[in-house]
């Protein structure tokens, strides 16, 4: 076994590897960029080395710099995690030349699977079933158009060198192909430095099933069952579970044998994942092989009782596989939800900001949390916006779903918008419970998963008002204690007023509306005049800062987090943001003034889709931005004219930057 390993990654995967290594008594070395100087993985490692500026291409993707740190720190092996250099054959080869063990598959295996097109050819020769499509080297636009027409629509364009949904487009008709191809190539080049693509028939209701494989250097290869990763947004997985719903022993054996055959075909060693599309008729097709540990590996660990990182370390150090295929067994059911800083209501747009409040469920035998951030950390534009992976386990799928719903309701984040509410809606959906899932689940059930935002309920307003009144009472009491006349009636906290009723008008901004709550002092608390009627409330804050409230005899615990004049109420797994409003203050100008289109996030402008001075119709793509490794299209909000773009392609802009001047077209009213 190794004495010292270097983790060539960051975030939750670096923390994950460090914890197993430390359990095994292995010294760990971390690397970090400017943006990660105070990150959790830096704190957990035994030693950490700075490797460059925040952008990954200037730090985590510079192989030579990482190998220099490995030599300098005495690391005898490098664990690449996933992403970054984990599937970079040149890096694996450079490790070998430097006399450092790459904790991953052989270079030849990485190269074989590095191109999706080449991988299809190898798998076809090995007898692994393939989706009909084109996987060749010819990349001319006209040729690809002809191949697309031959294969038929709907059709999927995929980056040959990539994964994670980047460089991927679904095309429903021939006339859309050219534009989709250009977008896929841009994203592929940006993400992987290679704009080659492949084409596949798009199955309309497939399930995404992947098989965890493992092989050692002694000729043993096996599979550790399957994971269902069908719940996806923008072709990226957000919920995974194991075992797959409805999987029969016969089908599991067939898919497992095909995955092991795929691994053997390329001389695989270590942890890998063979991904299949499972059609409604039970047919399955090879999609790709990821030559690394996957983000969703914890669900496999939860149902098998294994530590796959420990297996990686043992196999990479030359040991044989710890057990045989026959010794492996499935116990219970596990589900993983990826918690991202993103806004589902805005097409999952990444959310940037500081984690001002972060509280997670308690970890135990049923709940596991893999995270690389803490309260106070910042989610930046430079890296993937994942906050944590929430994993639950129970004896069966129904019980696991129940645990996931509860755990998501207890996961609190303030400072960035998250997808926790959306994830809760997914696992609570009747179709999910019934196992009626496929890769189109989110789009098909969009109405139930993306409910329209509702105004603050009386309950939310009551909690906000109670918390505010408790704060004001505490402040008044503090002033009284520090005053030269602590018994003055002006310092009383009971709402005493000279010749006046004892009440306060509290003004909250909820979305764009001002809501007024009147709080009357009562001996037992406060009588609140709410939009829906009056309510007697009282309460206090506990040691953890939670609000223990009594709302007309109903006792509840909620959390209210303040950031200046903005407060976030977290209650029953939902969050609602309000702003304290001073009706006497001068109002600010509307940031969304007519005639301007602003950047919804920090990012880079990769393409201008129209020229200045042209008339466009509502929904016309105007420009494309790139942030968090993904492209986002800014479209015309209505019919109008593009007056002038303020930034050229290639420019980096901040959130809120005015991108262009746009003149809305006004339709004259009839006399």
C-alpha cells in the first residue's frame, strides 16, 4: 500500500478520497488554486500546495505542475478523482514516466475509451450492442448532415471526447441540424479541446443504466451491479439510485456480463463505469465507458457495503481484488441527489454567491453527505456549482424515498439559489415512486416539478414578523441595560407608547409586492394582523439559532437567516426570501429597465448570433454565454430591433452587465 498519495482534484471528490486514505493510514497531499486557498479539501489534507490562478486551465489542468508537486511532496501515487485530468491518457503516461503510480486504468484503456467514436468500434467488435448511428472520423458539416438524414430524427449529437452533457444536442428535425451541430462543436472545443462529434438515434423513452465495473492486474474483472441515472437535466444526472427499479436478475446478469466484456476488451484495471441505454422493450445499447470513478459511486457503496476508493488504492498498489463476483450481494436500496447552486426556475442557471447559511441533515447509517464546502465558502464561476451529494439508504426503495424526502427538507442553504426544492418535488412525484422513469422524466412532468412561485403565506409572514419582533425586543433590552436609566419607559420591551396603542407596522417586500404586517404587543406575545386574518404568536430562539414558534397553539421549529435587510425563512423544506422595506426611503430605479438585456450570471460571451441593427422576433437567439462549463442562450424577449452589442465574442462579463441595446417593437392599437 502507498505511504503518500496526491489528489489531483478539488471539492467533494478530493475530500472523499482524503477520508478513505486517512482511514487507511495514508498521508495525503492536496493541490489548490487561488480560489481554493481556504477550501475544505486543503484543510483536510496533511499537506497542500498552491498550483496557480483560479481558472482550471491555469491550475488543475496543468499536468506538469501537479507532477512537480507530487515529486516535491514525496507522493508515490496520484488519485485524479473525476473530471479534470482523470481521463487524460497523456497525464497517466506522464505519471508512469515520472515513476508515480496513476490510480486509474492503463493509458491504453483511457485512450481506447477517450474517443466515443473509437469506443463504439471496439465495443461493436467485442459483441456489445450499439445504438444505430455514425461514429466515424469524417467531420464535414455537409457529410454529417447527410448521415443525420440517413439515421433519422430525433437524433443526438454528442461530443466524441467529452461527457457530463457538454457538447450534446438533441435535434428533432433536419432543418435544425446545422445550428445544433455548431453549438455542440463550440461547447466540445471549450470543454475538451476537441470538436469532433458522433451521431446517434435518439431513443424517445430510454432509461440510463450504468454498470460499475472493477478489474485488477491479475486478470480478475467483475461488476458491482447497476445504477439508474435516468433523472437528468440538460443531459446531466441529478438523481441516481441502486438497484434499478424493475431490474430482473436475468437482465442484470446480461448487462453485467456485457460491461465486464467491455472492460476486458480494453485491458481495463481499476474502477470504471459502462453506461447503457435501456429501451422500453428490454433492449440495451452501449453508450460510453467512463474510465474513472463516477460522481454517483456512493449509491453502489451503500448497497454493497464496499469502499470503492479503498478498492482503487489496493488494486493500484498491485493487490488482487478483495472478493469475487459470487461474494457480492445487494443489500437494500440507495438514492443519491446532487445538490447544486442553480435555479431550476431559470432553466437551472448556475447561482453564484457565498454560503451564508449551510446546515445539513445528521449523518448516520441511513444518511451520508459528500461535500467539499462549508458555511461561509463561496460558489464561484470557476468550477462546477455542486454543493453536496446527499445519499440515503434503507431496506427497500419506498423507505429510501421517504428518507430522501425528509433529508432534502432538512438540507438548508442560504446565499445561493439551490435545486433542493426541485429535487424534493422529483422524489415526491407519484411517477417517481411508481418507477415510471426515463431520461425524459423532467420534461414530461415539468408542470408538477416547476410550480409557479407563490406569494408568502400567512405562516411565512408570521415567522418573519415574529423573528423581527424578537430581535427588536432583544435590542431594546440591550439598550436598556447599557443606559444610564435602565428603568426608563422608553426602554421597555412591552411595546409601551405614550398616548398610543402598542403596535408596529412591519413592511416586507415579497417579490415585487409590499406586504404590511401589523404587530400588536400582548402579554403572551404578539397579535399579528396578516393578509389572511389575525394570529396570536410567541416564541424564542434556541441555542442553535432556530426559531421556536407558537402560532396560535401550533408549535413549530423554523430557521430565519438574515443578510442585511434580507431575510430567508426556511420552513418545512421550503425557503422564502423577504426584504425589510422602509416606505419612506427613496426607491431605486428598476434594474430591468426597458431597452436593456443584462447578463444573468458572470461568464464569457462565446458567440453573437445576429448582427447589430437587425429586426428579430421574440425568442430569437441573440448571443451565447458560457459559464460553469455550459452554454446559455440569451434570446429576444419580444419582437424588436437589436441596436448595438456592448461586448464582442470572447469578452468576459459580470452578472448584471448590459449586453446589448434592444428596442421593443410596439404594435399600434386599433382605433
